[in-house]
């Protein structure tokens, strides 16, 4: 099961001004492009750690075989199912109706289940990535997520040359802020 980001969130949960304030930088012209990259990288780290999408994002899941149901979709919270397509061994794609699936946006991670009256097309699947499931996931950042992103982005901004490794104290605070809402597969 592989997934990739199709459409990133339209905005970041914190601003360059927020990072400047966290880093106690007075200038409003201080390297806005670099700060924006630090914010995006910190958000991506928070998402990876928590298994949660911060801000609405379109994600595509690629499967090599017909799945068993219910199918858990990576990156919570699930907002909506956008499309399901099946590609046969000849490379011909067939779109399925999203109304053929029950979408569980309550569960975390979100799940889909094929309705009993629906069925997969009778085809031999393309060997790799024969099924593509596209969906929207994400929610507004919580206060804890914003603080975690601010801490890491400000640290990277203040320590540009040493930005590869975050000190244990900041890493511990980052995890403590994000652990309460982390999705752990059991």
C-alpha cells in the first residue's frame, strides 16, 4: 500500500510572522522564503509523526491487489472519497462510482467499505498500482500542532547550519505536544 500527496494544503497552520515572534526576530523582512520552507518541513514532520493531515489535502492511495474491507486510509481525518479507479493489465482505466462505497469519516484512520450491491470490475489488474483511491483528508491544526510546528521551525531558523538534527529537549517537547492525538496502528 503506497500513497502520495496530490494536492497539499492551501495554507500553512502558522505564519512567518509567528515563527519570527517565536524566534524573537524583530525584522519583518528576515528571509521569508526560508522561513516558509521551515514551516512546511515542520508541518510535514508533525503529520508523519501523528499520521494526521494538517489542512485539507488530496491524497491518492495505490494498491496492487483488490483490498479486503473495511480499508483503512492513511492520514486522518478522512473528509471525503473523491474517486476510485481500476486499471487492467492492458492499461485501460475504469472509474468506479464513489456511491459504491460507504465512507467512514468517524473512524481514525478513516475507512471505506464497498457496498454489498457493488462489485469490482472483472478484470486482471495491472501488476503494480492497479487500484487508485483518491480522497481528501485533513483538519485545521490544533493548538498543540501549531506549537510543535512553531518550536521546530523557529529552531531551524535560529540554527540554520545545525538544522539537520533537533536537540533532544525540542524533540521531546515536539513529541509531547503531538502524542495525545497520534494515531498508532495496533
